[in-house]
C-alpha cells in the first residue's frame, strides 16, 4: 500500500482523511529466522560406544562389590583332640578320649615273670593298673621314674570288655586338635614294636607326630596276656 495519500477529484476530503488516519500502518515484514542446523546423526560406531558406556555405567551403579578373600577357601575338616607326648625323642599322639589322666609316676610294685617292659603294677584311686614302659617296649633304656610321666589310658569299652593301664612316657606335652585329613600315611614303612599301631603321621606345630591307635595296642596279644596278673 502506498504511504502517500492521493486526493480524489471530488468527494469529502475530511472523511477521506479520517479514514486514512484510522487505518493502521502496514506491519513490517517479520524477519525470517535463520535456519536451524540440525546436528548430523552420530555414526554407528559412536552409538555403539555410547551404549556400551551407558551399560557399563548402569552395571557399575547397580552392582555393589563384595569383599572377597583372595585366598582360596578351605572347607573345614573334622578334627579330633589328641594328647601329644614324647618318648625316646619321638612325639606321639593318642585320642584324648583314650586318656583318663596324666601325672607324676606313683610307686610301682614289681611283678615277676613278665617281660621287662612291664614295670609292674600300681594302685591309683583304688584301681590296680599294670604299668607299661614305652621305652622298654621299643627296646630302649627305661623311662626315668623321677622325670617321666604316667598316662592312664583305657581301651574303648566294648560290652563288658574294659582295660586300663599306665603308660610310662618321658613327657606329656600338650592337647592338640588334629584334623583327620592331616593324618597321612608315613612316607616310608615303619619298623619296631609300635609300627603295627601307628595309623599315620601329622604335623602339630613344628613337629611331626605319630598317631597311635591305642585300642589296637591295648587289644594286642602282648598286652592282654597280663590283664589278670597281680603282684606277689
């Protein structure tokens, strides 16, 4: 529309002027916004990397790390308590359930016509016990009656069959819990009077200890022949 007013040749000039004044000026052309540049779609490699990173972040946020021990777990094995004692420089272990008491060597009364390793009998708490010297049983010098110790051991009761005796040893060292899996066969064949009664060897602390089957020892023919022998 032309901004200049052309007057007609005839007509009411005032009315025409009023109409012109009432007419709003034409709106200026709206500025055309600059084109928006859309970002180029990411490559497939970028999508894959981003997805992997997101999954890794989600997994890290969802998973709570557990404290773990780097050392392999060992299943606890059953263990038995043993009385560990020493005789002639060797360490032995017997089941604690086979030992009723241990202490100094009491007075021993000699018994005739018995092997040398049967030192005699003693009365302990009203019970007469045969006394076996483990050193002599092994063919060695006798146990000292002054510094040695007496173990009172018993055969596991079987019906009415019970047997207790005193076993002379050099020292009673400790009571130790020995896992059954730790008792292994000897590396080489054993010799000597106790060999048939050794069930295996185990490490107790820094020492190798021979596990003795007292039931087998007390039930052997050598021991049982003196069950009823009394002092004269």
